[in-house]
C-alpha cells in the first residue's frame, strides 16, 4: 500500500478518480507546525540560529492520523504544493513522521489532472533542502523583525510592524499624503467642431517637429487664442498621416493580475478571489494559482490552439505566442490557465467559480489570438491666423483577440479623444467651423489604492511572493492601520500615519520596498544554493541588531513627543463633519469608519456613537413624536425591518423599544399614530424572565504541543 500526502483535503476527491486501490490519501491541511507563539523560537543567544517548532494544537489529530497511515504504508509520497511553503510542509511532515529526508519521494502537481498526476508520480524527486533553507530564512527574518521591532512601537499605542506589512502600509500612506498635498491646476481644452460632423483640437509643434494636441494653460493664453478665432471660418488640411495600429493581447494571468482584474470585472476582494482560485485548482479545473510567471507550457499552447481552431477559426496566430517570465519569477511555474478545453458545464452550480473560470479561460485563449487592428489618421489643419488644429481618427478594422476577451482599462489612464469614423479628406481640403468650445479641466491627484490594486503595486515593488500577496495587503487592514472607504478605496488611519511617521524617524530603511525586495533576492539565492540559512542569517542578524541598537535613542526621544493615541486629543485632520449632533454636547460629530462599520465621534468629548445606535435613537424620537406606543407595555416603539422570504422585499414594522424584555410589535401601517386616547389598553404583561447563560468553560487541550529543533527534532514525541 502506498500513501500520498497532499496539502489540502479538498484535492483528495479529485485525486481518487485518478489513482487505483493501491493508494491511500492523506492531507496535512496546510502547515502543521510553526515557531512558538509565546517565544521567539530561534537560538539567538548561542548564535546557532537553530529553530524550534511546535505542532499547532488543532493539528494534533491530523499528525496522529498521518502517523497511523504512514505506519501501515509500504511507501510514502509527499505532494504538498509546488512552492517554497509547500517544500517546508513536506519537510515538516517528513520529520514528524520520522521518514528519511534524503530518500522520501517528493512529487509536485502543477495541476490536478490525470496526466499531470501520472507524470509526477512517475518521476519523484527528493525534498529540495535549498528551498527549505529559503523558507527557514524567510521565517526567521520575519519572526526576528516582528518580535524585536513590535515592542518598540507598542510603546506608542501601535500594534505591530512587519517586514512586508510595513512597506505595504507605507505605500498607502505615501499615496494619501500625495493626494492631500496635491495642488489642483486648472487648464482648458480648445476644440473646433466642423459642419461635417467631426472635431479637432488645438495643437502645437514639439521639439521633434511633431504636432501634438496641446491644452491651454491660462486664461490669458485662451483669450489671446480666441481673439484670433471665430465661427464660420475655414480650416485647411495641411497634412494627413495615415497608418495602421495594432493592439496585442495581454499575457495569461498570474496571481496579481487575476486578483486585480477579478476586482474590476467581478467585484471580488482579494481574499474571495484567492478562495475561489484555490477551489478551482483543487478540483482540477486550472493550473497552480500562486505564480508570477506568464510562461505557457507546450501542453498549454497545444490546448489553446486546438480550442481556438474549433471555437474561433481564423483568430489563432500562425506561430504560438510565447511569453517570457520576468527575472524574479519562480522556477518551473507557468501561468494560471485552464487544464481542459472547457469545464464550464461542471461549474454551472457555483456562480463565483464559473465567473472566475470564464475570466481565466478567455484571457488564456486571447493570449494566442491575433491583435486588434485600427486604421489611424492624424489630420493637421491650419487657420487663417496660422493656428494649428489636429483631429485624430481611430476606426477598428479587425476585432482580433477582443472577439474572445475584453480588457479593463486602468482607472488612472486618460482616454484619448478621437473621431471614431473614417473621414474623406485630402491635403488642401477646406472644412468650415460651426463652433468652438473651451471646456475647463483640472489636474487630478493619483487614485487611492484598493486591496486589488495594492496587490499589483506590492508585486511591482517586489514586496512578498504570490503565496503571500493576499495576506500582506489584508494584515494592515485587520490591525487598523488603514480602512476601506467608499468603493473600496483605502484610507490610512491615524495609527497608520503614526506607524510610518515613527519608523521613518527611527528606522527609515525598513519602511521602503527596497529592504524587503533585497531580501526576496537573497532568498532566491538560497533557493539556488548560492547561499545557505546559517551563513545568511548570521550576517543579516548582525546588521539587524546594529540597526535596532542605533534606533533606540530615536525611539526614546520620540516617546516624549508622541504620546500613545489614547492620551492624545482627537484630531479633526481629514475627518468629515456629519449632520448628526453629539447627544451629550450638542456638537456636530465627525463620520468615521471602524472595524464594525460606520460610527460618529464627538470632537469635544470624544464620545463614540455607532450608526446603528444613531438610527435607533432617531427611530425612537419619531415614535415619541408620533405617539406610537407598544400595545403590550405602552413603551415607545421603534421602526425595524426584515426581509420577506417570498417576495425578497425589505419590510418594515414597529417593535417595542424594550425588546427582548417585551416582544410587542405592530405593522408599519398606518404611518400615522393610532388615536391612543380611544384605543383600548391591552393588559400590561410582566416582562419575561431572562435567564443568564452559564459560563463557558475553556476546552481542555487534548495534547500538549510538541517542541522540536534542528538538532533535537520532536522532543518528547
């Protein structure tokens, strides 16, 4: 009997369809151990940097199950995910099961298909200890960084700092400062509309002799131009530049690009996209999802071309289009692509999975399609006063890849205005102006990040790896360093500003992306056996302690200047004043957004009022004014709502304000109060007795955590 241990139990169902009865299947359910929570877990005193691991308390049953299965098996194969984290999981499992690290078969599935599984099982390898070393290095650096730096910033009322989360936060803070400090500048567009039904724009010649559309920068310049222009005048064509423009398809998705586009097209948040991707991979519908490589395997190219020839004949390129992975892309990974021609029918029951799969499939197929083609004409006019105008015409002549897939334009990209019709003009043709328009425009600050666009930005700046992108952008949000506002835009909180202000004054090198990007390069060197764990971590720790020691004086001096937020007066900077008044001070409160939704804060007494409480208070005031009283206890009633199961509509009713003590209710109609003087009074009922819940006893841990280190693995096991 052979045992195959995978990372996720969700893969097992699919794998059973490929493997015969000689195989049993088990799962580690992700990482099974980590450095201890209440101890740094790394030998810093002796300088060996040996790591001590603990089995997660909730994984003790998983470990016991794997041990029992391994004891009954003749052979054990480790098939955790094909990346650095997956290699570490295989290493941990092998050590826990006391298997021979140098001999245990290690297999990697880049997709859960019959062919891929057969290929992997036919050519197993051993655990890549260089990848394990890279994992240990990454884990040690992150642990030491957070464990030693977080206490320093906690003096200032801040939660924590992290090697990746802090540069990520800095990106959001710097963008916010850029927006706040942005000076809007007004300018004008100058357009000529012709009686023939098209328009042109004011143009000037640049240093290279090319005419470009030019905006008018001041009122004085505009007035000077308009003094030389008038309606019904003639513009003469002096030059026509006709050419063909090609727009090529984008490469297939990688982790960051699918997260960004799923947000734009499907309105998925990164965590949701990652979850759906994981499910599609486990079910065998797509290839491995944690990748930064756009390369397509020969098998993938053959699949794309065969599908296109059937579904979109004539669109496929004559030769396969090969995309080159960037220098930092990980090893043998390829892009995210479908594993079969079309699995849509199998996904019909899950709307999210079908939507994301369709996105992946169409982008993948489009990557092998012919480009979209436009006919372009740039026509230059001159007025009698010698002023130039330029009209740009852009007409699609071939749909190309857009017949399969439509791209999403960047939110920050400015649309080029053009006439989308072919014009029958020649040099010396004369066109009569119907009118001039001078719309006033203004420069715009950069757009705030969303979680999805922030994911793309941290990848661009070299922060983290595909397996950690989602966690990196989510962590500062969970810790209150920035918040999601309207339409998902990210706004730094006061804590976020404080964190970056503090670290920029004490340890500025750790908040910029260069620091963590350099480490990722070092980890790649360790993965490629150009360095090793003990050698690298020894040098890094020496530099780190020097950096930390040098910052102590700065931290101490700032402690006097920056008291914890609780001791600080509330700042109105950047806050939005609402129309709601503080119930205590009668001062207008400011609107804020916290972990549990929108709330209001009084700038005078610092009282916080949730939106739910405010609505209930307003509803109470309405009921008091209208005289709507509970038919049971005569207390004021408040307006409440529920969703009708049959119609799906939101229904309203009046409920007793003392609920759950009194459960009196009445329909929301009539809108006006009943005549309480003539209405018979229901007998007042005694309030039902509310039983206090019995205290919950803490669960007894079934098994103590097992400690083990590099030199003494599984102590007490």
